[in-house]
């Protein structure tokens, strides 16, 4: 996780004097920091709405609650681990006022870190590849992030190229720090102390199934750990993408951001969930369109996949209490998920097919594993 210790020997109290005028004092002691807490805009992270979805499913005897993580100020669930990883590094002294934070992200984590770094007056460099959405890059830039574009794949892979660039930047920029969401255990901790605690409190622990999209697996791990520690009966259903290697299999083409992984992240090694379900890109599109039509809400691609997994199981979860974590909003996917031309050009599905599938049985995927 930690690549470069920033300002060894310098404690965070000394730092207060060195902060730039616009910067906010970096908290001086662990006591000042709660796990996923912050001042100003950062204090608005968490406590997102939990909304009952009455119309998404075809049957009304499933209690389905959706955790709307788009309610975070940066627009996604990633605000939580971004802040937590930064706070942990501030507490340990790995991040000080002079630190340059460097991360590889094409979207939500980059925005979450851009937001937190801007608030603390820290320099932030985000390494992206040509697949990053222009809108996300624009948001990061608007928050003061520097964008480092990797335009050539390494061994045929952009992720490898991005990670190589991160290492190169860490090598050459003094006092630099890599949060590394794919290996950093503060990532799941943010969800353990935040996301799932909020859901559990709201539903008083009465949850039969929890549905969560996976990429780093931070969200799903944090939720599972909390539920296990509380001795809850809840079954955690991890939702992955067809073409992801998170739970075995070969890498394949995936076009929905934030869902699945082309390489197994360190954080995801030997992680088990009660159930793993895989969705296709089209399943995600169908879920997003169905949510817009039935629940009048714009949700992001991974959230569409999660809801389609719930729908595919609606008969077996009849009479059960369920919660689904919806990582972000569809407003960032207007030109992709919600654009018929994009769906046709990139995924090869006509508007008619997408329309038909919204009212056909959900999912044509297979159960991957069951523990
Ligand atoms: C939109 C979206 N959904 C789901 C996920 C998966 O979350 P995690 O990395 O915690 O597994 C991400 C992560 O980047 C995401 O951006």
C-alpha cells in the first residue's frame, strides 16, 4: 500500500505551519479522526439514503431496499474509502502537507480522492487510460487533480500500463503516496464502519440478502466482515461481470465501468462470499433502464447489474428482506448506458432488444460458485 513515506520524521502537528493558505489543517492526531469522517464537504460523506424499491421487481412480497451511494458528495460509494485511506495515511504520517497523492483510477475512486485531496490542499495525480470517461476526467480536473494519460497498453493491457506509470511517478516525485485501493485494507474498513453499518442500523439487522457489485471487492468484504462480526444471518451476494477474473475464469471484454476486474487484485485474493453472480454488460443496461422506468431513478451501470441479479432471484427470495448497494448515479452514464446509439455500436444490442429484455426474465448468466 505505502510506496513512499512522506517526510519521515516530521509529525503532523509540525505540518500545520506549512499548509498553504487555502489548505485545511490536516488532522493532528488519530483522536481527531473517526474512521470515515471529515470536515466541510467531507462531513457529508456517508449517511446516504436507503430507499424502498416497490416497483422494480415483479412481485411485491420481496422487501427490497436500495442504498443510494450517489448521495455522497463526490457522487459514489468511493468517497468513503478515498477518505478513509487518506485519513489512515495522515494518521500514520505517510501523508503530510507536502505529499503528492498518486492513484490509478478511471472514475469514482479518482473523483473521491480528488475531492478529499482538494479539501486538504494536497496535490493529486490521477493516472488514466483512453477508456476513462471524459466527464470523469473533467470532474477530477475541476477538483484540481492533475491527469496523467497512459496512451499505450503494456503487454496488451492498459491496467498494467497504468500501474507501471504509477510506479514511475512514485519513483520520481518526492514525498509521494499511493493509496492503492486494490490492496489497501482501509478500503473495506470504510464500508465496514460506514455503508453496511448504516444499512444494518436502518433495518435493525433484519436482512436476509445483501447484493453488492464487486471490483476491488472492498465494498463486499467490508459488508461481509461487519455482518459476520454481528452474527447476522444475512447472505452476501457478490455481483461480478462476465469477463472478470475476480472469482476465476478468463478475462474478457467488459464495458461497464466499476464492475469486475481483468486481473485479480491483491485485496480480492481468497475472498469468499455466500453467492457469486455474474452479469453481462447488457444485463447492466437492462437494469438501469428498468430502474429508470419503474423506480424513476437514474443509476449507474454496476447498479443496474446488481438489480438484475435481485430480479433473477425474485422467486427464491420471496418473503425475504433484501438490501442492494447501488454504487453511483446514472447521470454520469447518459452518453453510454442511457444512449441507444452507444448500446448498439459498442454492445451490439438494438433498442428493441433492450426494451424486450426489460420485461423478460432477468439474466442469462450462470451461478459461478457457492460456499
Ligand atoms: C460504479 C462502481 N460500482 C461498483 C464498484 C465496486 O466496488 P469495490 O471496488 O468496492 O468492489 C465500483 C468500484 O470502483 C464502482 O465504481
